[in-house]
């Protein structure tokens, strides 16, 4: 393949050519719109850009110009009608349209993949390829729901995603919305990455037909884990940028940078990578786990998971660090000298979400990779047509031997490290 062909292939990949080709069918565009339009409407309502309430006075439609600290909102469109008010600031509206289009493309493609699977579910030979895309097909929709309404929110105290991010960041919803441009950028980037993951699946060669995983309890458990990791990772990664709005990051001290780099982005990035790319993530973790090169990453995940998911001693609480136990102690009134750290939010849904998803789930997954990488990544492979090898019967805790499956896209994923094969004895002369 020439350099020009490689470049063209990369362009097709970046522009989601295969995804768009799959949707060039009768009803394909209608299916995209059937998903994107309700998502757009929900974003408008949740983001309070659309207020459906009777309005007194004259109906007006005007373009609003402005400048200053929120220049990205201008020019904007303001529509006041008897049925309500529609506010469309510039960049939040662009971000909302892009995210809605991405959710529509991803969701429609996922439905297209699922249809043949259920139509031919009794024929493994024809159901294999569509079934392998079920989990990836809903990825863009999951990531879009992670901050639904956030990209276009101009005053929405009721947007769940924004409220959670604000509570986890120790700030107010209004502070988050004042610098709302990065919410839109973040959401567009995450949905686009999810679409690329789906595009990669669709571009598998025609002879690639893995045996799909059965849609059973293990599949549902793995899918729920991936969704939880995605939602927790997206909101927790975004919370760091919200914290930057309270002051210049350049003025932060060492413990704060540790919190941002390790407890925020390392934990959140690991969770998002596992949720979006389960097979590739599991393969990388299992390949690096037995090697010395993988030790620093496992140690970093283990330390960050312990300090954030469990807690730190009182001396480190005084430096601004604290984990789940520290926040619980602070909530019941224990001072910093006793290891307590007051949570940034009052008791309610945002704080419950913060403790459950952004503390426990993120930290538990990181600790699992640091301590038992094979066991921690196994549920991820329950949702994809990942190939496995027979475990050694003499390995501790090994499952009963199963069939060996081959894959044309690379080596199979070992479920446990295997010893090198013994050299064959020479044949007698």
C-alpha cells in the first residue's frame, strides 16, 4: 500500500466512512434522525435553552451580539414566542448539534448491527459478525448521555451531569456554566472517540467473524461495568477542568497536582479506555502485566486507587488530599486532625453519585488492575467477541478447559500467563 493509499485510508477512518456507508440504506437517515432529534430536544429542555412556558408580550426573533468574558456565546439567536423562549448561543449550539449527530450515527449503526443478529440468532455463522458490534454500537449513545444537556446549558441547575460535576469539583453550577465552552469541547471529543471505536469495529475484514458472546448474565454484567466506567470516567475527568476555573493551575501545589494527574486523569482515563476499547485495553494490560515495563503503571493505579478510593492519613488530609473514608468522616463531623475531609456537596443524589461512581467504582477498577489484572479485565471481554485460549488446568483458580478460538486481527488474549512450551524430543533414528 502506497503512502497516498495509507493517507486516504486514514482520512476515511477519521471521517467515519464505513459508518456512513452502513447507513446509506432505505430508512438509514430516518433512523439517525429518529435518535438525534429527540436527543437534541432533550438537550434543549434539560439545558434550559428551550423553555416551554406561556410568555406575555410581543413575539420577537433577534440576533444577539456581545463580547467579553463569554465571547464564545456570540452571536446568538433569541426567539421569544407565546409558547416559550428559545436561546441559541453560538458555540454551545454548535456543540449540541455535533453531539446529537454523533449520538444519532452511533445509535443508528448499533441498531443496524443488532437487527441481523436477532434475525439470524439461530444461525451462528451469520449472526457472529453483527453480534460482535452490539456493545460498541451503543458507545456513542452512552458517552452522549454522560453529560446530556451540559454542552448547551445556560442556566440549568437541574441538569444531572452538570450538577454532579459541580458537586464533585467543589464549585457551583453557575460557576461551571460560566465557562461552558470546555463542557462542549469535552463532550464532542468523547463522542467522536466513541464513534472512532465503532468505526474500527466496522472496518474489520470480511472474513473476520468471531464467535459472539452469549447475551446472558455475564454479558449484562460486563456491559453494565463498561457503562459505569464510561459515565464515571467522563464526569470525573471533566471535573478537573472545572476545578481549574477556581484558580490558575500554575499556582497549584504538589499535592493538588497529584490529585489532578493521578486521582483525576489517570483513574478517569483508565476507566474510559476500558469502557470504549475493552478488547484492546484488556490485551494491553495482560501483555504488560508480567513485564517489568508494566510495573510503574500498575503501581500508579494501585496508589491512586487506594488514596482516592479508600483514604489517606490525617497528615495528608491537611495537605488537601482525601479519599472516600476521609469524606465520610468529614460528613459526620470528624475534623481534619482526625482524618475527616468535608465533602464539597451536601447529602443528595450528586454526592451519592460522587461516592459510588467517581470514588468506589473508579478506584476499585484501578486497584483491581494493579493487584489482579487478569481478573479485573475479564468482565470487559464478556461483552465482545474476544478470543480466548484454554487456561492451564494446573493454574490456580483456572476454569475448565474450553475451545480455542483464532482471530485474524492479532494474537489471542491470554487469560493467564502461560509457561513456554517444552522443546520437542528428537525422533529416534
